[in-house]
C-alpha cells in the first residue's frame, strides 16, 4: 500500500518592525478565516486572495506583558506564539 503524505500550509501576518513603523508602512493584508488578501496600495481595487490550511493574525491587537511578550489585548483574533504552538501540535 503506498504511503500518503500531506502538507499543511500556514501563514502568519506579523507585527511591523520598528524600521517599518519609522518608514510609515501601511498594512496591505487582511484575513478572513483561512483566506488572506493582499492589495496594491497604489490601486486598492487590485486584490489577490489566497487560502491556506491555517492562517494567523499577529499584526495588531496585542499588548506587551511584564516580560515583553506580545499577548492578546482583550478578546480578539491576535495569534501569539503560544496559540501557534498549540495549533501546530
């Protein structure tokens, strides 16, 4: 009997780095469930949408705890490292 291999593909939208914040970067990605959309900031009507097995939003909706770790700010969709590790296993 042949073996069956499968691969799950995940995407995570990370927070801006300080360099990106200093440059005034704008987020051009949005997520809805497992769909991730990227739009062209010069032409917002031009959107590409992709579907992944797992999609995690970590760009906004977080606070730093006393140890400097990013944690969800209230009930929102922020995916911290703990949530990612739990989903991976």
